[in-house]
C-alpha cells in the first residue's frame, strides 16, 4: 500500500548527528512542536533518502544496496514511516486527509494534556511563547555566560558554603515552627513563584546561549502551588553532553546563587520582615535544589543532567520498557519479544533506575500528601486519591490489559495467566499469612531520680575531690570542695557592718527610739545578708544527696573549673544496674506493654553495642512532658516540642513513659542522662497486620481519626 508513495520530510525538520556510548545516532528535531525523535544509522539513511521524488520501494532498494545485511526490513521501514507520520513530519504526493490531520493533532494535544494531569504533583498549563523575549534579553546576559560568569558564581557561592556551618544552629533552630507560622506561609507563597521564575529563566537563557529555541512557557501546579516552567527540550540536540547538562543545571545554579546572596543579607539584616524574607528565600532555593531539582530519581533537572552525562536519553521511559521486556521474555516466556536496543551498561542503569525512581517517587508523594493533609485534611485526602489512581490504579490496569489482551502475548496467554495468578497468590501469602519479625523502636535516657544527682550548691571554682570517684559514700558526705575567692571577703565585710549597726542600735536605743527603730531594720537586713553569705560558704562543699557510689563522668576535668549553681557534677548511685526511661507514643503503647518478648538498649555513643533489658514499670497515664530535653528534636531526639515552652520538654503529642532495668552493670560508655535507642521485639506478625497498625497509628497521631 505504501510502496508507491513518495515521502518527503517537512522543510522545518532538522537532523542532528550524535554519539551515545560509542554508538552513532541521529536526532530528528521538529522545531514547531519541540519534539525530538532518535533514529539508528540505518533509519537515518532511509530518512535522508526521502526527497519527494523516490518511492518507498526505491528507498528500500537503496538501503539494501548500501547497507546489505544491516538494512532495515520492510516492517522496520513501515515502522519508521508510521513514526514520522504520527509526528506529522512527513509530506508526500498523496493528498492529505484533512480530517485525519486534524484528528492527529487533536490526539497529540489530548495525549499531552493527559500526561500532564496524570502527574498529580506537577500539572502543566502552557501559556505563552517566550522565545522573542529571550532573544531581546540575551545581549544583556550573554556576557555572564562564560568564564567570567562562572567566576562570579563561585566567588559568591563558595564563601557562603564556608560560612553556613558556623551559623547552622541559628538557621535550623525551631525550623518547622518558623516555616509553618501563618504569617510566614504567606511570605513563602509570594516568594516561591518569583524564585522559580528566575530558576526557569536560567534554563531558557542557557538554552538560547547554546543556540536552542524556547517556545513553551506556562504554569505548573507543583503540589497545588502555581510555579512557572519553560520547555528547554531543544537543548537535547546540542552535540556536547556537557552543554546539554549545563542547560539542565542552569536553574539550580541560579537558585544556589540566589540562596547565597540571601544568606549574606540574612547575616546583615536585623530581626524583622527583611530577615524573614531572606530566610525564606534561602529555604525555598535550597530545598527546591536538593529535594526536587537536585534528585535524579524525580523527573526534574537532575534527571536530565544524569541522562545527558551518562549518554542515556529518555532514561525513565526506556527503563520501564526494558523492565517490561524482561517480564515478557523471562516471566511470560515470550521468546519472540524484541529487546529494546541497549548496551550492557545501559541495561544495568535501566533496572536500577526504574526500581529506585518508583520507590523514591512514591516516598515523596506520600510525604507531600501527609504534609498537606496535616494542614488541610480534605485536600490531602483528595490528593491521595488522585495520586493512588494515577500512580498505581491506572498503570496497573494498563499493564493488566496489555498482558491479558495484548497481541504481543497472544500465544503465551495461558502462561501469562498462570504466572500472574501465581505471583498474586505468592504476594498475598507473603503479605497476609507469612509472619515476619515485628519490633517497635523508641528513644529514652539513662534515668536517675533527682536525689541521685550531685549538683553545685553555688558558684565557685572546683579545688579538689574530698572523696575519690567510685567510692561508696553515705548521705551528707562531703564530696567536692569548691572555692569563691571573693566570698570570704564579702562575709567579713558583712560581719563588720553588722557589728557597726549593733553598736549604733545600742546607742540610739536610749537616745532616740525612732532612729533606733530605723537602725534595727537596717541591722536585720544586714544580718540576713550575712547569713545568706555564710550559707553560700557552706554550700561550697558539695555533699552527697543519698547513700551510694560516687560517679563522675570526667573527674580529671573538674579541678580548677568554674561551676555555676545547680550545675551537674556527678551522681551518687545506689545500684550498679541503672534504669532507662523510655518515651512511647500513644499508638505504640499497647503493643509494647502487652506483646513485648525482648528489650534491647543501645547507647547513642556506641550504637553497635546491645544491652538487654527488662520492663520494670509503666508511669501511669499519658502526659506531654519529656523526662529530658535530650529526647526533643532540639536535643538530637525525634520528638517535637512546643516552641513556646521555656523548659523545652513539653511535647506536641501525648506520650507514655516506662522504665527498663538493664540486665548487666553499667558499661563505662553508658552515661547517665544520655540518650539511648530501645528496641522492643514482639511476636512475628504478617506484614498486612503490621502495616494496618502503623497506618492506624499514623492517622491517630497526625489527624486524630
């Protein structure tokens, strides 16, 4: 039917010769639609021969004469023609079917819209063609696109990277509450589109600087937030992979540059609106660059950079096709299945990338849904349904339709059904019936009651230990001697004033009773001051609060050191087997109390050493107070606390506490008051019951439903 057709490429089509992983490929670019198609050298010969004068049969004969065994088959010829026809890149001597042309264009637009709306995290809405604007802009920005621009970028960014660690505590302190404050959310909503517009402008300028064109600009609903985007896909025809990667990295480069400038302004600004704006700019630019654009497992900037540097175009789609081929060929036994063209190195990339990208994308989507649902429950639920349908239900239904009804597996239908059923049954048995290890993770501290803690009674310098650490002492035993060089002078001065006022009072008592009363009040105040100073002098000797063994973490560091009143100096321990106080979340408390078989404790200092423990008692009822700040996020723990609480120990959720007795004497690395990780081992359960329990805990803790 097509042998006599005289095909010809449309005049606007452009061919580019590329080399990927040592192999020559040809890219056919359609500047009108912005699409690019990749062809092998044999297909390129066929396409190059389409001059409008030769028929398809003549072109095929030319290919056979020149390429002999490497020439394309008739089926491959028809496939190339069909691909070019579908892309609307062909014209021929046959009168076009106008209705079919319009229908093809409408199908293309529908497919494009469908692909956009099937990604619930990033819906694209095209708006304008920015190419002319970028042409007018290029004379102003081109001088920065080269050696001097790179030098300026490094001069701004590198010092910021050096300075950030010194200010890390100020930048990250109470980060979640600062970001999610109502007034700050308004700032974020206003700043985010502006920063992303500059990001996308970087892509557009980079593409234009390399000789490309940018014809598509619009808005993308990124997690329901409208942000600009530009289509810089014309860079895919750049011959140098480094130039292509540079276009992909330009947006992140702009954001990092903006973040560095904002950091300098943040250092200079006083607390207020200006400092809040610079902080938000840093957060937006850094999080966007690291979590989204900087991760190649999501199809943002880093994905295209990775594909360009590894010379594997269309990495994501080819990975899925290769996995599909592996399933059809080896699981379903379709020996006639045609393997996608790939080198040995590409095959490894395909398998690893397809699996890792799906898992990471799922994790990111779940995290985003939970975050939004925590603030706006109904929107979060709708977004979760949308993501489930587009990411799981529709792909599974499409794959099932291809497997069960597709012509490619027509001869293996029985095996397909048998293998699919067996896989489904095996997965169901694994998830619903096979018991797997089940455990609960929690955090706690090495616990001592307040009466076991040795604290400094007043300010002073430590002179010496009156009792060696490790010695058993009784209650009231003098442990540590501290001195205050000015205290004795203050006592003598106060005693002199008391003696002087007593003499004056005695004289005035007879001469003038009114003055005597005034002096008496002064005398009482000075006596009280003298007594307080004497009490402080007595408190310079630190005494044992109870009977037990004196334990000091670093005794060699104490002599000569200034200690403040109430500062922790050591412990007096009654038993050598300390307790661990563990904090349990509300959703975990029942299974920990009722179904624990074994308890393992690991110190944060030596995570590899396991200490076995036994549950002793449960602190009755739940509360929001932590036993130590070490368990809060500010202290390195995992529990969020109320930023308005001065003590830093008021949690944002209801918690339960229980005590664990260690079954061995305290190892030297297990410091009192230090954070520990506790693992409660339970009876093995199927994955389904464990997942149900954790999902229920999640809904209870985050949504109270």
